[in-house]
């Protein structure tokens, strides 16, 4: 993991700035120490022999006095009261520099390019004060400037390398470990190597630890809740399956009895309700499993899709006949093997067929076809019912969606059946499609 470039650059810039300031302060300190050493040396020489000689030479001819000695120290005479020199080639000095001048040299502040100090000479007159300037040859000055620049650069570079190695590199490694910990929060492979650190990053690591444990607790509680819900819906579906099956068988027997037209219509409606209730119980159980992904990770089974389609056609043919519809099935042929969950697939196909029956009209025809293709299979359900408007077709298969026409024809139902079919097809990578037929009707295809 790489540290964000902006943060790395900011750290490096700060490190270089600190190094630069340190270098400058070091150079300034070195120059000041040198000035103090020169001042001490000048004071000692001035008192030993330089003062007497300089005063004597200056008083001999003050108008031209401007002496250099062997150390490149230039001395010019000044009047301590006026700050002026009798030598017309010497510039005047501010009298404040000379006021109260005593035996010790007084350095000029702020300093000039050359070392400058003021010394007390005679008691009065044009040689009562001297300005001492320590000069060096131009080559020496250039060497000194290059030395200072080199020192500043080396110190700055050393400071940058030091910060990179001692601060930035360990910081980046710790940030990388924290990022890995944050990315694995809630996972079984979660690790946190910074939790014991006693600094700000350690505080962050411990906060990540707290979040991880809270997420794990919530995950375990959610898994338990999902398992409980699955068991609850499974128990309901199991408890309803037997009485609903018995009810359907009883209603089928009654349908063959001699009944007047109102009683037959009531019986037909009761049979449709029994089929709907049985399908709803199964769909609710399957919807819970799909929504909570309870089947993920379970291996699929190689199954014969023709057998499943044949069971669906045989079972739903009774429902179609009792609803006044004809159901034709073309599903026979050699085995058509697919990898899927048989229970899920059977319920998904049943939902498509039942949807065509529920919304069909008396005397209508429903066709079921299953055929092998070069790269898979094609399952079709065609009806000649009223169909749905073109604007509604894209929304078929959404949870809890029912078209207005469907609501007008049949008040029961939640649109759950086609939504279950859509989710099962998504689970196995199949394509579910709804198409309007001409002059009327609906064509539903599952291609996989």
C-alpha cells in the first residue's frame, strides 16, 4: 500500500523546511560565534599595541589616514562627537554608534557584509574614534558563500533523509497495516497489529477493533435471526401443505358432482384460492431464502429440466381445466441437463404457468414449450389472455408489482410469483423475458 502522495509530499516539505531552517540557524550561529571571536581578538590587539600606533599615525596626518595591517584590518579615524572623519574620502558614521564608546570594541548592528566595529582612540579630535573593518579578498568571499550554501544544502538533505527513514517510512508501514485491518473488519481473517501501540494510531486501531467486534456480534445475531425466520416460514409452509393439498383434492372431487351454475362458480373460485394459498406459502419460504441469501454457498445439482417441466405441466393442467382453460405442453424429449436447485426451479416455472392461468379468460389456451438449443435451453409459456400494456412489460418481475389491469381482474395476489421467478433466473444466470403477443396475450421465456 502506498501512502497518499499529498501527505507524503507535505511531510517531506515540512522535513526539508525544518532542515533548511536548522541549517540557516547553524550558519547564522557560526557567523555570530566568529564575530564574537574576532571582537575578542580585536579588543586584545587594540589594548596591546594597535591603539597607540593607530592614534599616532592618525594624528600625524588625519586628512589621509586609512591604514591596512597584515590581517586585512582597515582603520579609519572619526571624531567621536560628530561621527565625521578628517579624511574627505571616508564616509561619516551615525553618532549613535559612537555615543558612550568605551574601551571595549562595539560591533555594528545590524551587521554589514564585512565585520565592522568601533574603537575608542584619543581623548578628542579627529582621531578620538576608529572604525575597524575586517575585509577579505573577493575569492575568499566567494568561497565563504559557496561553503555556506553547501552547508545549508547538506544539512537540508540530511534532515530530509532522516525524516524519511525515521518518521515517514515507519508511519507508512503502520498506516498500511491499519488500512488492511480496516478493510478486513467483520471478516474471519481480521487482524490488527497496531492495537497495542500507545499513540494516536494505536487509538485508531483500538477503535477499529471495537467496530470489528460490534459487526461480528451484529452478524451473528442476523444469521441467527435469518435461520429462525427460515425455520418459521418452513414450518408454516409444511403445516399448510397437507391441509391445502387435502382441500384441493376435496374440491376436485366436488367439481365432478352435479351442481347448479352458482355453486359451480363458487367451487371454481374456492379451488383457485386453494391453489393460490398453496403457491403463496411456497413462494414466501423461497422469497425469504433468496432475500437473505440462505442458499448461497450450497452446491447445485445436475437435474433434468424436462422432468421438472413435465411435473409442472401435469400439476397445473388440473388448475387450468378447473379455471376453464386448456393447457398444452411440449416438454418431452431426451434429457436436458442443467446445474441448479430443483425445488427453486420447479417453483419458478410453476409461478409463470400459474400467472398465465390466473389471468386467463374462459376458453383460452396456454402453451408450455421446452426445447434444447445449441448453447442451452429455451422454456416458453404462451397465453392468449388480455396481456399487459407495453409500458408495463419492463416492470413485470419486480417485487410487489401488479399492473392495474391485473388488479381489476383479480384482487388477490402480491406479484410475488413472477418476482421469485426473476430472482431464481438471476441466481443461475438465466434470462427471463416478457413479450406481448399479437393480437393479444403474453409470451414469457426463460433462456439458459
